[in-house]
């Protein structure tokens, strides 16, 4: 394929449109199934407690955002030609320019946040969800989705490992440290009652691990309390995630600009 004759894709691309539509439809079907609404006669329909439906839908939306992140854009052209990929944003069909790629990625992130926000807005009639928690959940999902999409473009080979560390390894390592503390002499008085400096430092570390991991943070902002019993605070995690997205976007623009500069001018 001649990369000099690549035609810019429509906005949004067909691939992305189908995936985003499927995401919204799946979340709506799961909500209807969980509520037993719409006359669905499916197994276990309506058996989930209403109180945990926001967390179930939030977890589903987050899983879809992470799982679909590598599929929103076609693979690099040098991969399809059998050449091993490099750690750059290579030329892609319909997404040559860095700003265009960022625009598509931002649109996908906002769409997924809007779909989750609408589902949570419906559930707010049955649960104790507040407008602030719905807004925070949408913004958090949009930031996580955008970071996932950009990471998938920048380091496709290491994407699965990065997501595993971010979503699974962070909270699990925190739980492991907490169990070590509780099994030791200093943990005899309990997790929240221990007053030593080591206990305070461990509680602070556990709070930040749960606040920065997408799944535990999303559950915490919906309930107001993290898994360790500490109160959810949105300012620090939101700021750090915004900084991460800014760095990833800067890297995408820089690499895309370098790639475009290496393309010889098109013959007229």
C-alpha cells in the first residue's frame, strides 16, 4: 500500500463507530438484564442487588474501555508488511496526523463516559447515586479510556502488561502489604486502630494505590469509600491522571510529527 496516497478517514472512523455503538448497547442490555426490565426472560435476571448495580456497570464500562483500546485504530502499516513494529506511532490508514489521532481518541473516551453517565443517571432513580458521583465516574472513565487508547498506540506490545500492573497489580500489592501488617505484631490492634508511624505510612500507601487503580477508584467514587475504608478524594488521582494523559498526548504528537517529517513530498 502506498502511504503517500492515504486518504484521511471520516470522523469518527467506521471501526470506532461500530465498537462504540456496541459498547453502549451492551451496557444498556446488562442494565436491563440486571433490573429484569423490558420483559427480558433471561437466567438470573433481576437477582443482582440494586445497590451494587452502579459498580457492576462501572466495572463493565471500564473493562470495555481497556479491552477495546487497541482495536479503535488499524494496526501500523509496517506491521501489515511483515516488518517488526517499533516504539513509535507509525503511519496508519486514515490516521496519519497526530492531532487527528488524538481527536479520535478523545471522542472515543468522551463517548464511553457519556454512555456510562446515562446508565448511572437511570440507576440514580433506584439507588443513592448523586449527581457529583455520576459526573466523577464519567470523567474518571474518560481519563482512563483516553490513557488506555494512547498507551495502546505508543506501546502496543507492552499494553497488556501495563494494564495488568495498573488495574490488577496495584490493588493486589496493597492488599498483600496490608495482610503482612495484620499478621505481624503491629497489626494486633487492627488496621485502622494502629497508631505507629509504619501503620500510618502503610495506610497512606494503601489509600493511594486504591485511588490510582482504575477499578478500585471507580468503585470508591461511586460509594464514597475505598476498599480499605478510607474516604474517596478525587483531586489527587484526577490531577495525576490528567498529567499522564498530557504526557502521552505530547509523546503521540511528537512521534507523529517526526513520522510525517520523514515522508517525502508527494509528486504532483
